[in-house]
C-alpha cells in the first residue's frame, strides 16, 4: 500500500502563505543595509528605512486587497511607484525587484 501525501498549495496563493518566503527574502537582500526593519502581518508587508531625519523615509509595502495586491515604493521623497496585481506570484516578483532597488539606493545614499 502506497501513501500519497498531498500538500496544500492553496495557502501559497495568499500573502499569509508567503510570509516566511518574504522574511527570508528580506534577510538575504538587506543583510548589508543598516537601519531597516520589516513588518509582517497577514495582509501587509512593509520594509522601512529607519531615518529620523526624514518623515517620508524610503519604504516598500505589499498589501493584500479584496481584488489583488498593491505594491507601493517610496524613494524617500515621494511615492515613486504604485503597482496593482491580481496574482500573488506576480506581486511577489515585483516586490522582490523593488526590494533590491530599495536596498541598492539605501547603500548608495546612506
């Protein structure tokens, strides 16, 4: 008799189901970047540059909405990019690209 173990892939289709992946992404990209923090909830992920001299410090946010996901990137001056996506996998790709951009800019200008 063979046993087949079924994995629940439905949780991967939500922000909550990808929190560990996102946290690991943060750790890998921002290890060399100081003064950053991450906030993880079931519906919002935020990476912030901790800069007491700038009330609009650089940040990146991925939020889950009823009809998809919104990725917002602040460059430290204004909202530089805001992207809406229907699918979590595409939203995570964009989040990763913008996280790398944020880290690069923080290293360059900090």
